[in-house]
C-alpha cells in the first residue's frame, strides 16, 4: 500500500426517532427526523472540496436520504452489504427491554434472537472492504451504527466483536485509512469540520 491507497469515509445516517430512543432499528425503514435531515445537510458542508471515486449507501431510506441530502443524489449507489444488522425478534426493542429476558445481553456477544449472526455481518463488510480497496480513489459510505462499527473492526484486522469498542453517533464522519501498508483508523465519530 502507498499513501494513495483508497480510504473509506464512513457516515452514519442522521437521527431517526428510533435511534433517539435507543431502539434497535435494523432493517425497519424509519425516516430521518427533521434534526436528522438538518444533520445530513450539515454533512454536505463538511464534505465540500472532497472528491470520491465511489459513493455507496445502504438501501434503507435513513442512510440513502442522508447520502442524498449530503449532496450525492446523482452519484450514490445502493449496496446491499451495507444494510444494518438484521436484529430478528429484537427488532424495535431497546437493550434494557432485551435484558429483562436475557440479563447482561449485548448485541456483540449474545447476538439478536432469530436474527443475523455477527459472523454474517462480518462476511458482508469484508466484501465491502475488498471492493473499496480496489477502488480508483477514496470511497464514501452512508450506513448504520452497528454495521459501520463491524466494518471498522474488520478494516484493522480485528474480529467483528471488537466493533463494541467504537461508539458511533448519528451524522458523524469517520475515516479508515493507512499508515504505510497498515490499515488504521484515521478519524472516528467526528462532528468537527474538516
């Protein structure tokens, strides 16, 4: 790898009602709140002057709308591998509610009931990483909290469960890049302007 190797810029979608309430949204198509729409427009201003070889988004509306409001309406490609973790029977529930039935539960260790396994999520993000590393330049990705956290862990060669270490707020920017040939996290959960 050289300094010109493609990086992945990550954008978590803007606020939704369920994200605000801590509900596991997963594959439910929840729209952005007005604040979420404002956040997405703010991402556009923060990305001004940056060029991307590829613009990818989860097909779920909260991510795709964030990409469009951030100025990529004419360029965004939906990528099914970027869809959020399938939470199965835990879809729409909060961690507190799940822990009433399964004390000490976390998505990272117990996984969702009747949903996607963490290894299945890792397989999806590994495909995204391989494709991004072959791109002609930097790639920007609009997606969801848990899938992006797994992507970050896999980028640096860690098991997918290490995504638990990367808190990720709505409408934040993160950059996965390189230090020489070593994949690194250059920036994480950033709300500041570039």
